[in-house]
C-alpha cells in the first residue's frame, strides 16, 4: 500500500470533508503539522470539530482555521494565545469543550487503544465533572471520561520510513503519538523520509499500523510562540 503523497493537499484529498472531527498534534507551536494545517484551510472544509491541546496563535497553526471560520467546536486544554479564539468564544460563535491536559492526552490514548471510557480524579467537584458519571473507588470519587476517536488525525513527526514507522524529535513528540493512535485515518507530515529498514525498530515511537498517509515537509517554519532574550 502506497502511503507517501507528493504534497499536503494531495494527502488530504478524498479524506477530509465537512463536519468531521479532526485531531491535531502539537503543543503550542511545537510539533504542529504546519503544512497539513495550511492545506486543511485551503481545502475549504467547514463545520469541523478540532481536538488539539491548544488552538495555535492568530494567523498560524489552527489559528488559521479560526480566522476562516472553519472550526465550529474546539476540544482543548489551553487557548490563551489566540485573540480570535477568545472573540469567537465570548461572542457565542465557537463551542468549547475544556478538558484538563492530562485527561485530554488519556482520552486520545484510550481512543486509540479501543478503550471507550476511563475514570480519573481530575476534575471531580469542578465544572469539568458536570453531567458526567461519578463513581467511588476505595473511598475516593472519580469522574468517568469518554475517550476520543477522530475521523482524521494530523500528525507531525521528524522522520518516517515508507511503511509509516515514525520517530519524533525531543519535545515535538508531545501529543503527536496519542493523536496518531486516535485517528480513523492518520496523515503524517515529516521532515525526513527514509527507506524501509533504515529505522532501528527499537527507535520507532509510533508503528506503521497507525499511519495511512505521509507527506514530506523538509523545511517547516517552526515558529516560536514567545521568545524572551536577556536585556543588553
């Protein structure tokens, strides 16, 4: 099965459509699939539910899809870097499902592992637990969280072989492995593509079974959200 596509637009073609749930890897602007997000914007699909740790920044990352009003709902744990997100949410134009960061990671991991729900103490006694099943185990209360499965997952990795075995680089790993697992179809953007057998099996972070399409973006922009330097 051929998994490598010539560009991000062709990798999304025939896969993305209106009303889908899209999971996107990254943490802030670190490890985001920049080319795939831009291609998703250019595809014109709308009414999306986006699962991501955050919503990018104004004009970059998922912020581009907010600007074009392609996202109807965000499932995220942090959105403080995006003024357009704030404006849409406060105006009632964007639905938001706030999820604690660790819970969000586990919801994606559980979805990819075929686990429909799990219990956690995080959020008990807060708005996070409203309307959810609460159980007691060993004298402690736990809230039941449903797992997440996306129609399409967009992932950033450093290296892949042609089979789709992935290697992430340092902190850019972040949410990407869990997002890769949670997608019914997973599309991966990589900086380097190698032949099958060139990646030591012990170095594989995400095995090829989770990966359906691959596109190479050898020179991503890799913006920095906030850079602070010492005063001269």
